[in-house]
């Protein structure tokens, strides 16, 4: 596998405030990465930095073999970074279908394939963005990112505030997108056990630095280490999603 993304000693933040401190990690094409850590350690800032929304003070960011450290945000999006923000940010005055088509770029992901992935969006295609439930808005945010035909999907706390059944369905969709479609992903999420079940690799942040890096399955199985890094076990964790595809969720082959 070739390197798709790499942070090399990146120090970044907002104004003069440093949030990421000499951070380094890499991700191969077609792989998924969990970004874990307690609140306030820099998880969202990492994604914001990748999208060009922070001030990079030192270090470099490589994307698909190109240094994008100083590249404007809109060019990063066009180069294949698909962004699903924590706030979802669907357009409230546009219909579901308009939300999807307004960002569409040529490629295998089109309206038909997004509707096949999320049949509920097809049912609600004429509803406005502010008429959707939280789960439907998250489906729309993911579908909208797919319509840009990305090489890497960035998800910032995609399960926040959702019902458990929707959490399990979306977790399975993210996992299948990587395994069946070869779409790389970076997932920031507050539920470590669930996130580790969705991804190949994981890094744990503390004070803006990587304090652990390894395979997701190995970290999930090492309960002592997981507890030491994240305090897992102090509160209930969502169940691991079933490997059976949820009803209505089907990934079509490209070009179908």
C-alpha cells in the first residue's frame, strides 16, 4: 500500500495558541484511522488542520505525495478530502437532493449510489435540511461528502447525539465503505470501543501529541492499556456493530 496522508512534525493551532505539538503519523491508501483521546487534546484540530482551517507553525502535511501545508482549503477538498464536520452543516434551505447535487463532482459516487446507500434520503429527497432528524442529517452529511468523490473521508464525531440503532447502522456503513469501496477514512469519535471496531489503525492523542499508535484490534483487546490511555470502563460503551448489513443499507458496485 502507498502512503496517502502524512503529518511530519506538525505544530499547529489558532493564532498564537499551539494545539498540535510536533505531531507525526501516516495513513496508507484504502485504510482507516481512529483518532482517540480525551476531550480537548486536539482531535478536531487535527482534522481542521488537515482541511487548512488552522495556522501551521512548523512541519509539513503530505497528501497523495504532494506537500499541501500551505494549500488553500478549497483546493484540498478538490484534491480528494471529503469532510463530514461535527456540526453536520447541512444547508437548511435546500432540499436533500439539492444538498447532494450542489457539491457533486464527476466520479463513481452519484445521486443513485448515495440513495442506494441511504434509502431514507431518497424517501426524504424533497424535504429541506432543517426538516430532517439528527440521524437523517448525518446520513446527508456523509452522502454529501461522497458526492465529492473523495479519496479520504474525514468524520468528526459522526455518532454524536444519535440513537443507538442509528449509531450501529452508520458505523457499519463507514466500515463497509473502506472494506468494499477502498475508501480511506479518518474517524474522530468519543466512543473508543465502537471506533476501534470500525478502523484498521488508531492513534491516541494527549496534549496535542501522539502517545500511542498501533492496530485498532490490538488496542481494543488490551483493556488495561485502553483504560490507562482513555479511561474506558468508567462509562458504558456502545455495542460493537453487527457484521450483518442493516436493512436497507446496500453498497452497489461502482458504475451500477
